C-alpha cells in the first residue's frame, strides 16, 4: 500500500493533492492486480498518467524554478525520463494491446519509478522548500 508520509508533504495544497492522488491511483492498480481485473484499471491509469505528465510535472517544475531549486535540471531530467517510459508503454499498448506481459511491465515500471521518484527526488524538493521557508522567515 502506498500512502503519503507526513514528511513528503510540501505544504502546497495543489502539489500535495496531486501526490495523494498518485498514491491512490497506484493503490487501485495494486488492488486490481490482486483482484485480477487489471485491464480496465490500466486503461484508467494510462488516461491518468497522460494528465499527470502534463499538469503535475509542469506544476512541480514551475515551483522549483520559483524557489531557485538547485537540483531543478536533475529533477526535470527524471520527469522527462518518465515521459519517455510512459510514451513507450503507450505505443506498446497501442500496437500489442494489454497482454499479460504488458500488465507486468506496466505495473512494475510505473510503480517502481513513481515510488522511487517520490522518495528520492520529490523528498529532496520537500526538504529544500521547508528549509528555504525557515531561512526566509
Ligand atoms: Fe517530481
């Protein structure tokens, strides 16, 4: 189960809500895998990521620029990596359909990447912004 630990909250509602929704989506995918009705969930997930990539990544990148985040370029690179991963998965799904191979690859790739990103790059951003606020008070 994924849940957003208190330490991963930025204190910026829009971004925190997007991260909470991401955890919710990952949990639904996880539940669907266990329950064996993953095909419909993957279709919903793909539509969600399409939106997530375009809005959440942009929101986070804008925020990093506003705060002069020193790791901005590295963080953006990670977002771009995920965009590529997502686009490759999407192409594969369009060509081959949702096969059991695809289900495995999609779930493992997406869940691994997002968990890692949330706990590494995003956690680094949360730490930086919290420090930044303390200093500029
Ligand atoms: Fe991020």
